[in-house]
């Protein structure tokens, strides 16, 4: 959920943009992190872990912990918590290690 | 190759201050920061800092971050954001990764100010979505303005746990409880008082034993623990929550320090392995300095002063001591001494004494001060029971009725005779620990003025309840006045409400709807194993099996199970695995070797190295700050 009123902070949000998550259309704000947009929309599971396929969600928020590795525009292992949202992005839950892009 | 005189790795409070002091001496200064802006943890600190004016007392962390970043910019510091330092090499060069671009920087001196990482607490299903580190949650909440749920359990009553609990409530969330494994609150009592009077219970000697839910946290089970931190059977209870927030300590981030070859030592008072450094912040390698949490966990105020010392010494090396900075250095040393006095500076004093080979200072006993309660008139009640280094109440007082004295950790003293009851101290106290009590409001009523930083604020005429210091509704209350003292703080409100005269010394918070405590729900059995390494999906059982097969060190287990080889490079699991090893080997973590650290600090595709190129050299002379401000 988004914090609409805060006693100390004013959130400068980018313009509203649409993107897809696992094929579903979601609205977020341009420039915010992909995870912020997803969590705001109530999406908590971002990936399934590499061996046991356990659900993983937002965790470290600084691109270190691997919990938010997602498939974005066909590219695996994108750190969604530090990647800014762009209009029309195709974001998908990553299951396991993901595909290695062919060179 | 990019050349610079002083390279600072990490653009948080320590790094920015190091850059400022180095740049002031006129040396070419570069900061490498892996986030998109300078500021480090300051970018999400909505609370006002303690200390004196020198330490930005009374200023909110976010504003300190912007101010320091501005100073860096004004001093033409080359700030390379979105850039990660991947290694420090034997020829003195430093590898940096920016996006898909790899390049080398060749500095004359390096200051490592990489900060800290959050400790993890292992329990069944601790990897479920809904278990968050306090720092991560704070980023989501205060930078992005997004909350991942409505109800929270906070684990840890140190300053971070207490502050983030309050910030969760500022953001509109509900904190069901705070659990703390120790038998006392570790953070400042004023931070605990803020959440307690809003009705958040703090369970001491309790911890979270497991969480459960369908694909995400839905319930958390809490248990009492005994003297050896083992759950007491039969004491567990379960609450319904959306999230569990872990604030169970920080560890110094010393990957680069260890990889560069600086000598490290385990110092418990510094919260882990740290670089051996002298009081000039120089490590065992002459060209490398350290500052801030990477040199031992402390408050940001101390990190900033350490940064200044490290930056100045690094720059003096480059100028071969041409500038006379002795007076400045003495000033920084005395500021650090000031911040490290009192009960909360004790750990840092002891940790640094060990590092510097000084005789350990004796453990001092500190007594808590009772609140100063004036008996008549409209006067402040100062509920500041501990010797914390802080003086904004005295600085804000127009009649000089509040005094602290020379030692900043002294308790404030109120001269009731000269105090005019203006309430500036209520607006100024960073701990929100000063209240204005007017016993002469009417024959039967007293008026209480409280500091207010919550949404939505009440309005004049609102009727509700006064809560006491433990969050219990004790009497009806009516709001009489809402105001701000803008010259002191633009955001904080002062809310005045009336209560029956005999409740004047108890009423400390106002609510419209009486708070209800958390309901206890059915406890479900815990999952039978615990994820220790999130990146590689390695469980506690696997690690124990591995240990029992003869793998007795972190590096051995790492080679066998890949723990520490994933994207986080052991930041989550190393401490946990060393803990398991220490327990099984019946020794202490200080006796165990941490993992061998090698470059790169974060997984990097080989293609990126292969295509590394020179980057545009920085024109230190003709640089102009970008037009869009900082």
C-alpha cells in the first residue's frame, strides 16, 4: 500500500505508468523501483528460490540479497529493488536461477 | 585510468564527511557510491539527531544527508554514484563497476567507509515474504513511500528497532509488539517511551520463534526465552501480523578491508571483525583509512566525525602535512570524546581502547534521572532519564532556563523561576521527551502539550482519551490547541489537550479511539528446517550434516555447499554459519576465521572486464555543480 500522508516526508512520485507483472497490468510510478511498484500493488512474492523454489519477497532493498531477482523484458536476474520502473516493462516472477542470456 | 588524490569508498555520513575534509584541503577527492545518490542511511532517517549543533543536533537525518551532499558538490568532490567498488588491487588501483562499465581508479590514499550490513535472525520460515530487515523496510517506507502490510512485529529494542517502530506508526502502520531477547531495552529510553505511550508493548526476554503463512507471513509466534536464550516451553503465543521486522544488530562491512589485506580483528564492542586502525583512522596498510560503521558500529554522529578525521589525515598525507590542521584535529578528537561519554558511549570507548592498545576504561555505573516535575504553573516536564549526548532543549530555550553544562551528556536542569512556559523545548527535543504541563489551566483541569509527528493530527475541539506512559487510556481528554514552532522545526506539531488535574503527571499521549491490544491466535507448528543461506537455498540441517562429515570452517563449508557464493557474498549467512560452527565446536566466533574475501565484491560477468575501458578523466578545476541542485 502507498503512504499517502506522512507527517514528515513528502514523496515526489514520477508520473503514473502501466507495466505488466506475470501478464497482469499494473500501474506504478515512473522512476520508482520495480519492487516499490509491485509491493504497492500488493505483490509480495517476487521470485521462487533457486533449488527449493520457495517464495521470496522484498528483503534488503539495496540490490544485495538475491530475493528480488526477476525476469524483466526477457532478461533474468534483474535486481528489481534497485531497477527503476519504466513504462511498458514486462516484469515476471523468476523461478530458479533464470536463463543466461545468449551472447 | 582515473587519477585522484583521495578516494572514498562509500558515500554515507562517514564518507561524505571524509570527502568534505579532504576537499577542503584542496586535494582531488573522489567518492564511489553504489546507490544513485550520496547520503547512505541518512536518506531515510526521518528523526532528529541527538548531539550538539556541531553534530547537527535537532536536524532530521534526511536533511543532514542533503546538506552534506551539497557541501561535497560545492567543494567539487567527484561523486561517482551507481558505482560499486569491486576490489582494491596490489598496485594500488581500485576496480569500479558502473552499470556494464568497468574501470580503474588510481588514488594516492583510500578511505573505506562502507558502513554495515544487517544481521539476520534464523528461524523456521524466516525467508518467507513478509520478514524484512529494518533497514530494507525503512528504505521501502521512507524513500519509496510504500508499506508491505498493515501490522508488524518488531524484533529488537535497540535504537533501530525503536526508531523504525515509531516510523512505521508515522507511516500509518500498526506495530503489534516489540520483542527483545535481552532483559533490557538496548536503545535510548526516550525512543522506547515514544512507542510505549502509543500502546506498543515491549516484551523483554522474548523472541520470535517462527512465522507461518500461505506464501507470506500471516502469523508470528513469540516465546519467552531463558538466560541462555532458549525458548521456555509453554510460554509461546501467536499474533496475526503481515510482517516481521528484524532489527537485531548490524555488522561492520569489511569485505574490501579484508580483501585489500588490512589486518582485521574481532572486537565484540565494535560488533564484529573490524580493520585494526589507529586513532587517525589509518589501517595496517599505510595508504588505507577506515571510518564509520565499517570501523565499528556506532551512531551516525560519531561516524561523521570519524570520517572527518580519516579524510583530513588522508589529505595531509597527500600534501605531506603542508597544511596546519592540528587545531581542527584536536577539535574532532574532542567531539568524538564528547559523543563517547555516558552510558551509550561505553561500548565504543571499550572497543576503540582495545584497538588502540589503551588500558580499558572501567565500566561506569550510570543512574537514571527522575523527571523534573514542576508543581505549579505552565512548565516543561523533561523526561530524559539517561545521559545521552544531546542539548537542543537548552539551545532552544529563549530564557536560558534549561542548562546542560559543559558535559553534553549531563542531564538538563530547569530553572522554574525564569521559565516562561513557551514550549520551544517541546518543539526541539529530538527524543520527543519534553511535555508542557499547565496546572493552572482551570480549577479542575490541567493542559498537557505534547510533541506530535503522526498522521492525521487531531483538531482543536476533538474529544478522545489521554494515554499514560504505557499506552493505557486513563481519562477523557479534549484538544485545546494545535501549533508549530516553525523556527525550530517545520514539521512537528505541538498538540495541547486538557485532562482532569490529577492526571497531569500521567497523561502523555492523545488518541481519539482507544487502542486495543493484539489478539492472540492459534499457534501452528513450525517448519522443520531453517534456511540459513538465502541465495543458494542452504538449510541448517545441510550445514550440520556437512559439519558432521568433517567440514569445520566457513571456507570449507562454502566450497562444499556454496554458502557465501551467491549474490550477497555471505552478508546474510556468514554470521549465522560462524555462529553454528562456534556452537558445535564449543568455542567463540572470535576464534573462527571469517571467509576469505576475493574480488569482485559483487558477481560480475567476465564480458564486462573484457570490455573495460578508460573513462573520461575528471576535470577537478572547471567543474560546475549540476543545474538541478543536489
